[in-house]
């Protein structure tokens, strides 16, 4: 059933001062849930992601367009007093502000939370996403996903085995997870504000985001005093739970309990392995995991991935293919869940983007418009905040604010245009 109407966070106004990825992920998640997110970019060139390496789509950064859909954009020079005055007017009426600057940057701009913003707007939820958090000996350091993956222990458990070079998770997982954690913190602070009437600071980091991905491995280390190492696609607690090569690719098998183990052997035609004492129980299989892998591999090599998937699906065994990114985009389950959708970009018209991973039964979720052109909404936002036409013209002439050179190009009302309700995520 298609859901129409306002998103769950409708009426919440978010000012995003963030750039690159972690902070913009937070804004993206809140926007997908219905919040009005206004992205404030620095003059004159905007978010650094606009100048990311190719690929581009029609001259626009593909990375920028992915991270900033559903947001309106304004460009301000915050190093100038008039630019800060504009931002303060915006923050006085805001519910949330997101920033991922180095510690002390906001204070140097005269925009510190405790000293300035909280006294002016006690209801403001201030979200700070940083490399290492706002306390501790690393609080002043700049943060990067690669460095956070190493410090959090993730790179010590990623890869093919002992003696191999360290490997990071392919995705910038600490950036993305920090943004999601920040959005969770913002929503929690907004719920508490309903009870108390007061905002608060939300503080999370790339380091802590990485650490949250070590729940299993930290549990093992706490129990044994030994740090687990990389295991390729295998699992530190259950076997067989890993990828195996087939005749034409790879397949993931989730035979993580005794019932699925026996089901796997029957499907493979390898019932004799059930009588092998090395593989009798999960504890035995974990102790002899390399031997188990060697015993199972020849069976998987006899058929294609698709053939094995048909066999395993028929008996209810958890399994799945190892897909490329483009193959994933076309998978029927991904399509059914609207995890690939379209938005209307101001200059390019309809473009593809990823959908929202959260579905609500009583409210729409998902992207509503494409990412803003540089300064696309500067004029209309300044007008909304009470600036006259003459004042707007002066701010633009002085370089305090920057507006798009020409109005956004519209090619008619696209079915996923933000003025239509048809762009909402449907219930799965």
C-alpha cells in the first residue's frame, strides 16, 4: 500500500554545516525521514565533495549528488560577520544543527554551542560528528575513515588471513555508520526535548562507529584475552558460514546452526560428512574450519551459483550470490524494496539514487529531490528568513552569499519531483 502525506520528522528544520560524508549522511537520513534539511556550504566553492574525482553525471559530482539529495542549499561566507549573522538567524529558528568540523572551529567562528548557540536557542539539538569525539587525547585530531578503521581494530579482522597486508572494509564504513549513529542520537535528543523543552549536544565519531562493528570480536577478546584475526569471509563463531567458489562465481552459505548444517549436507549430497567427528558439532567445525572448507569446496565447484541457489532455496537453506554493485542494483529484492529510485535534479532532470533503508508503516520515507546546485536555494532561503530583495542583492554583490547563476532547469513535473507524493517509499 502506498503511503502519502508527511514524513515522520516533518516540521523539524535541520541546518547542515557538514561536508564530505559523515555529517552529510546524518542529514541525508533525517531528510529521508521527512525533516527539512538546509545545507549551508562555504563560499565560494561549496562542499569539497563537489570537486571529487570523476565520475561525474552531466558535469555534476556523482558523490555529491548521492550524499545530498533531499536537501536545499545555500552558500555563505562564514568568515565574514554578515555571513555569520545570516547563519545565526537560521539557527535561532532551527531544531537541529549538524557539523563535522575539527574541534574548536565553531568556537573560532563565534558559533560555539555552549557560549553562543545554546543561550540563543535552548531548544537546539547540536550534533557534532568528528574523527574521535569531543573528549579524550585525540579530540583535536582530524578524522579519516581509513585511519579510524585501523584504530578501531576493523583492519585487523578484515582480509584473508595471518601474514597478509592489512585490508580496510571496501566501503567507508566508519563515515557512513557515524552518520547513522548521529541521526539516531538526534532523534533521541528530539524525543527528550518533547519532555524537557531543552536541546542538547549529540557527540559521536568515526572511531566509535568503527568500534561498534567489533561486537562479536570484542566479545571473543574479552572472554579469551586474545585478539581475533582476519578470516576472509568466514565467521568467528559459526561454521560453515562463508563464501565458496562455484563453477562460475561465488556463493555465500549460512549453515550457522546444526539443523542448517545437516540440511546443507543433504543438499550437497555429502551426508557422509555428518559422520566425520571433526565436523560433528559447531565447536568441532570451528576447530577444524580449514579442513571443513577443503572438504566442502569440491561439491560447490560442480554447479553454477544459480544452480546451487535453486537447490538451497528448495530446502530453505540460507544462501545468496556475491554480486557486483551494478548486479545488486538490478536484483529483484533490491528493486522490490525501492532501494534504487529516482529523484529530480535541478539541472539534469531524473537521476538514479539509492533509496531509504528504513520503511515506516504510517509515514513515507525516502529521497524527495536531487542534491542542490551550488547556491540553488540561496535567494529563496534568504527571503524565507526575512531578508528583503535589496538586502539579498547586497549580500550577493558583496560575496557574503552565493546564488546559482541561473534558475534550476525543470523538464516538467517528473513523477519523482518533490512536489509529488509519488516519490515516497512504499511499505515492504
